[in-house]
């Protein structure tokens, strides 16, 4: 009886995914050409380069805090194109791509605007 109960419990527990499946997060710090942090910059993520270029269909958007970064949560394991803007400054012609995010690991990026 104990054996049958053990097998049943094992089958039930193994049918659930007990692996930590938290969605990926990304922290993006914005700096200027002097490597100083930029507060109040708008950071927008896009799934495709075409959406990035057209500035349409954003996945999410946020504003950098007093430490110069914005953190995005609940992302998918995917690549993203990043548009950063503050006033007349942006990251056009510079770093605008985030490689495929993974569930594990720290995803921290620094993007310069000028």
C-alpha cells in the first residue's frame, strides 16, 4: 500500500512543472555621451526591427528613474529592439537591440543617447 501511494504521489508531483518559470526581466540604464545617467528618458521595447523603425506596436514602455534605469518584467524569451528618447536626444544610429532574453540570469543593458 505504501508503495502504491508513493508511486501515485510521484506521478502527481511529476505532472506539475516544479521548475522556476518566472518570465524574464530586463533592466535598461540610459547614459549620455559623457557616460552620465539620464533620468526621465522614455524607453520603448519592440518585437521587430520594422516596428522599431515605424515606432508602432510597442511591447511595453517605461521611464528611467532617478538612478537612470527602467526595469521591465513579464517579458517573453525573445529579442527586442529598444528606442530611447528624451527631448531631442535618442539612440538612433546606436545600440538598439537586445539579444534573446532567458528566464535565468541577469539581463542588464546600457544604452547611450546623444
